[in-house]
C-alpha cells in the first residue's frame, strides 16, 4: 500500500507528521476518483460538503492514485470552510520514488457543479530509497515548482475530502478490519497490516468477507434490507417549509450480526460512522 511507504518516509524525515500519521485511521478505497466520484452533486451531497466533518480527527484515505492524510486543527471541526491540514503522497514508480506535499486546505463555497479549494503550501518532500529532500514553502523560490506542488497535492487533498462525502454512500457500509494479533506498541508508525483498515463495501460483499449468510425473508415474503445513516430531503407540501429546506437524518439499519472473526482478523460493521 502507498500508506506504508508514506509512513516510512514520514517516520524517517518529516517530524511534524509523525503524530498525525500514528493517530490516523486508514481508509482504503479500491477505485479511481475519476469515474467514481460524482461530477454533479445532489442537494444532499451539497449539504454534506457544506457541513463537512471527518469520520475521525485524523484520517488517511488511499485510493488507486495516492494516499492523503487529513486532520482537523480543532477536534470536531464542522464545515468545508474550516481550514484542515493535509499531506498527500504519490509514488512515481516501482522503485519507491515519490513526492509528499504538506499544506492547508479549505473550501469557502460549495456548488452542485463546481467549487474551488483554497490551498496553501507548507512543505514539499521528494524521496527515493537513498535520500529524503525536504523543502519548506518559504525556501521554494521557483514559482513553477510551488504551483506544481500546490496543483497536484491540493487536487488530491480536495479529492480526499470528496471521498469523505463518498463514504456516506447509502448503498454501502464501512467495514473495519483489525488484526487479532498486533505488534507491541513502538515509537514507529504502525504499518497497514498492523492497524485497523476501513473499507466501503456493499452488504453482500461484507457478508462474504465475514462468512455470514444473507438475511432470510420474513413472514410476508420480503427480505429485510439495510440502510446507511443518511440525509434525506422531504419535499412534500404536507411538511413545513422549515423541514423541507433542511435535510433530515435517517438512522442506519443493519440486519444480523455486526461482528465476526475470520482467520487472523476481526471484522466490525461500523453503523456509527
């Protein structure tokens, strides 16, 4: 995983990220942002982005392109306008060469089709198997390098925030997978195999991983179904204008066992996230 190389470089040469990386909850999304994330947001998605909150104060989100650390400067921060720290890692080849960009990001306004992020650069890091080169933002005098770092790292940070929105997809649940035997705690950042891993899966795939049977039909011949906690707009005129203007939270429903141990890992369906 990109996360492991990211953590290795941070542990070796970027002290400011060691604690956030150690605390981060790792989310893995086996998909490319292009073609998966929506290009036009629904009303519910616009509302969520405007009231954006991270599932944990420190999260790392890895997709098929990069791994991005996001963390709130203030615990419990709500809203896309809040300034958050990010650190984005991209691996450029099979030999471990890569770039890490560290900065701050906020999204002042959110629209259905287009919205821009405000990004500021703190440092840029280039690395290979032999060397880690750190450049503070104040020391980067070549504007094209600064623009490239902001463009690439900032775009991936914005994508990571959109993945947070995607984590609330109504058709999928978050599955937490934790190794039963973990290494003794050390000062190093735990690698991916030695920490909880969060994935977003359909109920059918979750039950396959957890080796659980599908829910049986009830007496009426209908099969019980799950739903994620989500926001819903009520548009009918029978509801007050105040209620129609603000989405209502629909609580999650999961049918059957939420936890199971399979092999060397313990699985838990996180209906609370």
